[in-house]
């Protein structure tokens, strides 16, 4: 059941730049190119053509998820853009070749394992910029150096300046995300900052037996099942997206970063001002929800004997249509229940049932002692997190200061059981709005944690 009380909307301004579809005809540079080791000026980089799948199947997938979020008939579709594809591709190739720069590689053994720049011990923020330009005295790596700035990397592509402002000349907002293949562990064997669904062909295929798990994922899934990627893809004012694959590089890369598990870069552009719209995912009646998510910071909260999964549940988000703070105390205080309708399987770790709550507010200050109201009938527990994790390094797009008022994300600290029905109930209020929402969704079989 889904019920809504009062509703109003508020436009929120943000002081960050962003993009739109290119209006410049042609793909060849119209500005003089810079030397290969210098930042590239506006419209000095040839615009690449994205593969048909990016503009077709993958874009359809993005818009499907967006339509599910807002329970509309794709009222806010976005398009794949070649300017973003070019900027994302160049950045992906640059990052993937960074460890191959002869003057940066330190061989730690006969395998030539990289020990500089970006390794499994690096933070996610290491992927944001391009700090090292190629050296004329060394190898051609890193390849495709463009600029240390994400905005300048877009501006450098033919059509980029037009994409960086909307029809009113207002700058747009850019989100950047990174895609990986499988779980990448650090040198201690713990989850690193880098994780994706496995896209190895052996695992990412339709199973012969219809009752077997059907692990089929793509790059869109890899962004959607992280809070950071979800936050970018669901923006109501998002207009364009682009994806760049590391395989677009023309040369063999001696030491690819992360042992070849880094796949590419996704970029999303939204109009300003950013706005909010009532939405949540999984939405009511959703039947194909993968039981686990890809955020590794949740693992940091799950240090408990017997909790042997490094994965948390899928991100569940809820967004109010107004950018106002949640009320954390009083009769309309924020209340959340999360229930496995048929009950968790016997032996399911209690810790995995607890929710981590992520908002831009700290309810410990707003309402000391605030607790979620119930967790499937077990003793109510204080929520584990409010997105104030000092260990989170996400490139700036999903930290407490960048989540906005009225936005809330939650995840269980372990995977959900597959083939189960779940019910979410949220009571939320702000100065202008009050909502009581209840919805059900179903997990699919894409998990090894079978009941």
C-alpha cells in the first residue's frame, strides 16, 4: 500500500557547474591542440562516437530504473551524449595507464606488480583527477592526459562548452562514477574502496537451469547498486550521461590499475538548480532487486564474529519533493521499519538485519537517542550510521555535505535473503510536508546466500 499525505515542492540551488547536449556541428577539433603533456583547451579534442549499445540498451536501462524510482512513464528520460562519452573514455584510459608510466612503476616482485599511483590500497578519491602529465623523456603513459579538472576534461571536447551550460546559460552539475569488475580486496585481504558486480563471462551469464541463480549485470547495474552512483542517476534534472570503457585504449597497457579490474568511467549531467521529486527505489511491487549492494563502507560497520559477508544489502533510497530537513523528534519524528514479510531464514545473522541510515543530518545531535522503530520484530537497535563515516572517500558526490535535505539512504549491514518479500514503512515530516509511505518489494535469485 502506498499513501501520501501533504506534498509541496521547493527548488534548491547548488553552486556547482555542469553540462548539456552538444550543439557544435562536427566532431573534429576547432581549437588548436596543446602539446600532449599540457592541459587541453576548450574544443581541442575530437569527439568520439559511442557504441550503439550505450545509446540503446544501456540508456534504456538507466531510464527504466528512473521510471521505477518515480513510478512514472519515464517522464524524465536522459540521453547518452558523445561529449560525455569522450571525456569519460579519455579519463578511464588515463587512469588505467597511470601505473604503466615507466618513472612511476616500482616492481615489487617478478610479476611486476604495480606499487605506485593507484593500487588496491588507494582511496576512491585517487580516481577523480589527472595529476600526472606524460613525460617526453619516458614512455607514452599515462595516455590521454586532458586536465586535472573534471569540468575542463568535458570542456576540452568538441561540443563541451555548449554541454557545460543549459539554454539559459546557467552552468550544469557533473557527477562522475567508476565501474569495476568484482570484489577487489586490499593488501590485507579486506574489501578495498573498489567494488563491482562480477562481469566475468563465466559468472555474468544466463544459467541453463531456470532455477539456478542468474547473475547478469552491466555497467548501469554497477552504478545503480552503489549509493553514490544511485544518487547521480536519479536526479530529476539529469539530462545526459556518458560512459567510457578502458578498452578504448589503442595500446597494450603493461600494468593496468587494479590488476585489470577497473572497467571505466560514467558521467552524468544535471541542470541547475537541482530539484527534488518524491521518489524511492526499490519502488512498490519491485520484483527484480538484487539482494546485495556494492558499497564497501558498510563493510566497515560489520565487524562481528560470524558475519562472514563483506557485502551489505542493496541501497534503498527515499527522497522528499522538498529540500527541507527531516524532523527527528516530536509526534512526526522520522520513523523507519524494515521487515522480511515471511521472516528471515533460520540462522540469518542478526547483525545483517540492522540498517545503516545515511542523511546530511546528524540525528544524534537533532534528537539524542533516536532509534529506528523496528527491525523485523527484533529488539529495536540504534541505527549504525548517519553517513558520518570518517573512512568514506567517495570523490565528493555522496558525503554528508553533498546529500541534500530530504534525502535518505539506507542499507542492511549484510545481504538480504533472495526470493523474499520485504516491506518498508517510513514516516517522515519537514516544516512543509508530512508523509507516511509503505511499500513492498521482492529480491531476485542473484545471490549465493540462499535460505
